[in-house]
C-alpha cells in the first residue's frame, strides 16, 4: 500500500480538537478510562500512567488534512507503523476493535 502524499508540516499539526475527538471515541469504552491523549506536532499519542512518566500505547500520525496512520509501540517502546490509514475516528475505532490488547493497563 502506498503512503498518501503529505503537505507541509505546519498544516499537518494535530489540534486540540483532534485530542478531544480521540478522547471522545476512547471514552465510549469504560475499560479505557486509564488512557490519555497528548499532541505534539503531527502526532496524537495515546498513553497511560502518570503525566511525568507516561507509558505510550499507540499514536496517530497525521499524513494529510484528513488522513492519519496508526503506529503501535512495541514492548521496548519503539514505534511500529501499521498499514492502517484513514480518518482519525476510523483509525481510533480500528485501534480499539482490532488492536485493543495494546491499550490494556500495564504495570
């Protein structure tokens, strides 16, 4: 699968609305209440734990205005891209539905 063409980095920045959108989808699932969403540049990171020592689970990378790619942290905390690309909400729903095991609370 080819990667969608991207635009300049300033237009790719994730917004507070994107954070709220991901949180809205996650809050539909009470078992995911331990998760929080943070943004940095074109990334939305889904993490758990204390704010000063977050444990990253997954992240969405904005590739274009309405196209995001799902990346999942491996057991060492390194990011592994998935082939999933689509709208923000579709990607979060796929994360919960198909990769929900990556979102469980960890010690």
